[in-house]
């Protein structure tokens, strides 16, 4: 979240969050709810006219006793592990066989050691009034130990290819919360959570080549997403179906696929950016069906050897439907009725891109389209207060190869400087990026 003066920021993934503290004694946190009595804080940014006092703090027009509390979302991450793969090929008669086995042992750690600083604000900017003590806000260590193994068998004979597979995921998650009153981490108020899961995930895919130019494919795969370290949160499970066809000619390739994702237990995430508390814990959201089609095509135009060009396009149509009713505290879910559509999924998305090359120069121009999108679960016409309108956005890119391994690159986004919306959480409308241009040099060795 940013005010129009650009004086306060919100980032759910590691920047800072903002709390307003009024001289009257009331307070609120922009971007997350601290309780029902603070619910008006989100609305202060969404509707400044209805909540002028809170909004004036952000604009630097409030009294001397009004403060902005800025949380430092400091986090440290580490990831380490080991993995191995074994592959064996053989021929039996006219059939080609391939078996592949893999194993990975992995560990992730996240350490949150955060605090809140107090600022006053005026037209010149933010002034630090009091620095917070590290560890007096979020103060916890989260770990995940995972073992994953898979077996994949590939069989090919004539026009047929069949690939069955099986994956195993075993994950143990834990969290040690030392609390805001124990920045030294003595453990005198330690609260620990643990959760573990072991899942077997099968799948099978197949391809039939009708002729050298046309093939058909399909597959059925089980989907899986792990829960958090909170006990009682179940894993996300789904069965995913896909059917399609591919056309591959000398200058043209195209693919059309139908898909159906049957979620028996969708997971939502409690992020501040979605109007939640910001603890990032997943929660169960019931059964959901997601289905649609995808199309893509690439046309290579190499009539001029010194100036090869390529035209590509893709399109996705998506429908979704909750299969059960439930109530959630998250702003993007709210009260969900059976048959409601998922929020933040546009029914129509697509793009077209033209690219060309000339000696050491490469350039491309892309136009992306997204249809109307709802910001809360529902059906039928989208209410204006829950609508993200459709948009077209154009981007361009130009690169120049200076020497092998050294490249000059310029990227321009939103060439027409189109004003468009991308979200309504947290705290009201959020715009897309305005016209933006960036240049740099990449060096590979």
C-alpha cells in the first residue's frame, strides 16, 4: 500500500507494514485487521472521505500526537539439501523403455526477528520518534524437513507413448514462537507448533502421434500442496485431467488443451495482502472445480534470412465453482456459497507477441489482455465494488549483443501508460505499474 505522497509502504513478503496511532488513543494497522474494533482502518484508505482522521495521518495533516508505526518485516531464510537421480534405458522388441528414480532430502528455515518503529509525519516526510527493539514483534523460527522420492516409467512403441509415475512427499513442519516479550529467546514463553504429512501422488500421461504433424495427448495426475505447521490444517488435494492436440509443421506449431482440476480440499493463505492477519498460515477452503481451455501458437517467419521474425499468441479460458459453502475471515473469500466462482481469476486471458532479430539486435512487442475479474467469491454480474475491469497492456523489449556473454537490455512496460486496477486488497484499490522503462547490462561467464 502506498499513499499518493509515497510516504508509507506495505509489503507482505518482507518490506514493512504500517499501523496508525491516533492521539485520541485509537489505533489501526493498514493492511491487516487487529480485531473488529479496528476494522475501519482498512476502510480509511479505501474510503478517505468516510474516515478523514485516519487518512490525514497518512497525508501528514494530523496532530503532533498522531503517529505511524512502521513494522520492520525482517526475515532470514536458508535452504539446503541433497538430491540424486538414477536413469536406465533398454529396448525390448520394438518398444523403448526408460525407468527413472529420484530422491531429495531438503530442509528450509525462516527466522523472523521483527520490531516496530514510531514515526511522526508531515509534508516533508517521516520523522523517527522512537526506534523499536528487535524481537519485540514477530519473534519465531519456522522449519520444514522434507523427503521426496519418485519413480517414472516411460514406454514408447510406434505412435504410442505412455508415462506412468509415482511420487512420495513426507514433510515435517514446526514453528517455535518465542513471543514479543522474549527478544533474548530464553524460551520462558515458548509456544511450539508441529504438523507432518506423508502423501503418495500418482499420475499417468500418454501421447498418440497420428502423423508427423499431428499428435494427441492426455493425462490424469493427482495434485498436492502441503499445509502449514498448524495442527488441524489438512493438505490440498486435487485430481487434474488434461486432453489436447498438437500441430507441428516447419514454420508453425500450435497446441490446444482442455483441462479440469478437481480440488477436494483447496488451501487458502492468510496473508495481509488478502485482507487477513498476515501470519501466512494456510487454511482449508473446501472443494472447488476449475476447468477451461488453453491455446497457443507460434509462427516463424523466416522469409528474410537476415531479418527473421516470429509471431506468437496464447489464450486461456477459465471457469471455477466452489462445491461447498463456508465462511472465512479473509477479505477475498468472505462468506462462500456453493456454486460461487473463485476470486482473482479472470475468465479470459491472452497475449500476442511479435519479435524480430537483425544481426546483434533482438526486439519484441507484446500486448496482454485480461477480462473483468471479481475480487470476492460470487456468481453472476460482478458488483462495482468487487470489480477489477478488463485491460490491455503493451510492453516492449530491445537487446543488443555487445560481445559473447555481454548483452545490453532495455525493457519498457505499459507503453501507453494505461491506468488500470490489479487488486482491491489490502485497503482498497491498487493500480498496475505505470509507464516504466529500465535498461541494464547482463554479463554471463
